[in-house]
C-alpha cells in the first residue's frame, strides 16, 4: 500500500491499514491492539509504542494520547498518526525519541470515536457531534432545516436569503464579507444566513434548524461531575455509558503506569488544562505550578497559549462543561492531562490578540476582512465560495456559498495539515520524559557473620516529577509507594525485614525553587533504602524487585559471598 501522508485525511479503513502497516514496519517498537468496539462495532485501535528490548510497556512510565472523539475533528487523528510515524522513523536517530522509547511508553489511540468521522468522508457529508448512536431519542426529526448539500457540489455551505429584517449586510469595503447591520439601521439590503439544506414540514413562515438525532457528546460522558440531559445536553444516560468512552476509561484505569495524557481536538489553537469547572485556586498549589510549567513548555514549543478552561475557555461565562477527559484524568487519577485544540484560523490570518471562544460572540468587523484577506492570499481563495443563485424548492430564489467551514475552520486545509501537526511531537516527548522513573542505585550483600548477610537495596527516582505525580493523586490515594520484594532461594531465610515492603513515595525535582541559596538543601528525598538480614549459603543468588505503579520496575540480584 502507499505510504501514509499528512496532507490528506483518512477514513477508518485507510487509517486502520496505515496503522497496522506502521506496526509491521517496526514490531520491536509498536504493537497495535483493539481496546474495544464502537457502537457500530468498529475496532478502537491503540498503538503501544516502546522499545521492547528495554522492557515491556507496562513496566515503564507511559503517556496516553487520543484523538477525534468529536466526529468532525479529523486532524486530531492526523496529529496522533504523525507523532506515531515520527517515533518509529526517528528512533535511533533522534536522541530524545530514542531515550524516550528506551525508558518510557506511549499508548496512542488515533481515533477514539471511529463511527462519527465516517459521515464526514461520505459522498454527501454530514456532521454529527460525536457518536452515531441516536440519543436521547431514536427517531428522525420531523420538522426544521436539515443541513445537507442541495446544489450537489459536495459541500454544505450557507444559504443567503434577502430579508428586510435580516441580521447581515455586505461590508462596504468587501461585499463578500458579511457583517451585522447597526442596531438602529434600516433601509439597506439585508440578508438572513442559514446552513445549506432542505426544510421538513415547512409552514411557509417559521424557520428552525434540526438538531441531529445523534445527540451524544462523548466528551461529556467521562465519570467526572457527570450531569443529566436536563443539566447538560448529550452526556449520555450515565457516566461511561458509551462504548468508546468505556474503552478509554477501562484501558486507562487498568494501566496505572500512565503518568499523563493529551486528547487532541479542534479548533482554536490552544492548550487547555483542568479544571473546566473550578477556579485555579482550588488546585493544590504544587499541581497548579506544575500545570503552568508544562503549559509554558507547550506554549514555547507549539506557539499555542496554555489556558485554564474555567478561566479562559467557556462557551458562556455562566456555564461550565463537565464529564470531560482531562478533568477526569487529573481529578480522579491525579495525572497531568490536557486537551489540545488544533488549528487557529484567526491566528493564521494574523489576528493574534483574540479570546478563543469569546471571539465568536463578539469581534470587530475588521477581523472578518482580515480573514477574507487570508483566504485570498494564503488559501488561494478556496476557503470562501462565491454566492451562487439557487432556486430553493421551499424558500424560492436565494444564494448558496460563503465560508467553507469544513475546509478552512474546523480542520487545517490539507496543504497546512502536516505543518500544524508537526508542532506537537516535541511537547509530547517532553511530557513523557518528565515522568517519574525508578532506577537502581545499588543492591549489596554484606557478610555479618558466618552464613549471615545484610542486604541493602537503594533505588532512586530519576524523573522530574515525584513518583506520585500530583498532590491530587495523594489526596485520592491513586497510587501507593515503591514496593520492594525480596526473593529467597531454597536454603536462604529472612531474619529481619519483610519480603514485601512499601518504601513510600520518592520526590522529584519539580518543586525545586529557582534560588540556589537561602533555604536550599538538596536532600535525598528522591531515594529510598530497604534492608534485610538473611541467612544463607555462600554462592547463592538473591533477587530483588522494586516497582512503583507510575515509575516503573527495577530488578537486581546479588551473590552471597
Ligand atoms: Zn472537540
């Protein structure tokens, strides 16, 4: 089959083929498995990436990455595939990638919701929010405008209807640009804008737009502050009710070595962090500082601002969103989690000082001119389609055209795709490399008297983060300390100590103050020691294993002498 490309979007079958082809290329680095089946029974693929020669993935700290939980956000899948491809093709060449796969693992789910995007790739494309499962009712809507391609050009654009009460008028400097008329303005040429489509049971006067019967939003179905349909639309009948979310939650909770995660979405060009529901001062200070440090690194690498959802990314200032991936991962499991919104058309166009979601509610007309200029100069005019007269069977003569959302807003246009998804690998690698990691300092046997030895095991956390990762994890009792286990051969016996012992948590360097004077004292809080006294026979080999759910496993052996 042809090589995977990053200037195109893949439907499920092609994505599946490319994923398996990558794994076949480097079976020593990648394995692909299904972590569950979607509503329409498609496999949800997960690629486990690590150098298997240095140990299995589940004995290493790991990082979770998923994409495309929202149906139309297909560049999220590309971001995952691009990263995976880069890991495989640059292993052994790139120092950071090599070190990362030798010491850490990635679990990458390029398309967590395999059903919804299929509608985008259909001949007559249709957009649903997330899953294709009908919710809350399994019946077709019977009235209202159904968005669909009615002029047969393969795109669902806008309809422009002349209307003296219309909201919109042509901009004086560029008639292609539609802007709102002034509050007290009358006497001009005004228009009503609607999605391209046909109206079911039109009464001749009332215009409504249908909600699709696929009303679920899978990123409201995570088991964190989940709310009912009356409080939040599309969250499903109960937390993890949907097979795609259930698969992710089961995989993540059964892989306690996961120390962080990123879910890719579109669009806005921002790095979003928890909480969506609570102010920053509700986080433990150390966790907030660490989130800010990870975000600052992300901003430096990607150019995307790092922001709190609660403070800077609300659809309405009085409303919050609950049941989302990153809040769940942080609040319940106590690891650092992010939602990355790929692609900012505004920033591409040169509008740099703007407030993400708030921009849609209010922005200067000048921004619209700037976007049109971007279309002309950078998109080769492909983002905006000239208004074409169309005789609508219900609404009469109108025009179809305007911005092609699917081409330029929702995801990067194909020719911009690779450049955009290439922004993320360095930050993803950095986030994996800051994890805690257990290393062996020493394991020694010292003879005390005839047939009696003292054993001493010393292990370190060489990672930047502490073994527990977050203060939230301690609060939630999400992980225990380093467990040391001594294996005694036949003929050896324990005199003091326990065969399995909890050595507690090991600190990292993450909370180290910037001033190297004053109160500085670099203690060995990253180190733990276990001691045993054993009786045995000279020449016997004693083995020890130290493990921490989040920091990995080390093994050592010593010969009694
Ligand atoms: Zn999304």
